[in-house]
C-alpha cells in the first residue's frame, strides 16, 4: 500500500495538533497509509522506525519554529538522515513540510526552506501547499484557509499563552489538513508513473 510518514517534533503540543491535522488529511484518502512519528522515536541513525521512512512514498516534516529555525530536536533528526543521504536512499520520494510559531510571521519560512533543502539533498521531490493565500483582502478573514499566506508548506500560529487545546486556530489546522490531502493525492499519482 502507498504510505506517507509524518515526522514531527512538538515542544508544547501545538505542533503535535498540527501534525495530527496533517495526518487526518492524508488519512482522508483510504488508499494511503499514514504513520505519525515523533522525532524522539529516532534514537540514532540505526534505531527507530527508519524502516517506515525507508518504505514510505512520501515524508512530511513538521517542527515548531524557534528563533527563526527548526527546533534543535528536529535538526537532530535531520542530521541523523545523513546515512540515507550518502546512499540517496530516499531519492524520488515526495517530501513536504509544516511549521508553527507564536508570531504571525515568526520567520517560519526559514524552517520550511530548511526542510525543502534537506529534501533536495536527499534527492526528494518537494510538494508545496498549492493554496492561494487567504486573509489578504478586505473580504478576507482570519478563518480563511492559508490565512498566513504560505506557498512552500503549511504554516500555523499559536499564541504563546494559549494551550494546545485552543491553538493553533481552526483555519491553520484545516490548512494543515489540506497539505496532508495534497500529499496523499500526489503520492498516488507519483506511484502510477
């Protein structure tokens, strides 16, 4: 069966909610299996659910953006993939990404660029969000899909004093779900070629 793995780190639970929304989007397509994996499951370059990633047709990376960059825990995972890079073991798999931060901007684009760069180094094919930006006109609303206007991947914003049961907002979780739906459709199409 075609499969997608979502590898994520969440410092306070907000990015975990976003990861779950991405997984829901992938799982909305019954022809695609989805594995939700936390970076902490990968203890080193050999121990962890690497077999799931190696067998996956697509890998989606998710992390909070801390100080304009992916979290240290996500970077640790990214560095652990170097053995796969040396063998180009993930070449031609599909890749995508998502991130969350406390600020509207929060330099989240940098985190998505980090993920896209890792995907390129691995020989993977990047899947973008493919949603028009929302909330960018007088007729727009904070409830619009892609309200933060990202193209490279899904972005979310969580107020730093809001618990993960209320943040990120519904529009950002729906946007994350759309990324998952897009990845599911793309891996099925890619598998046919």
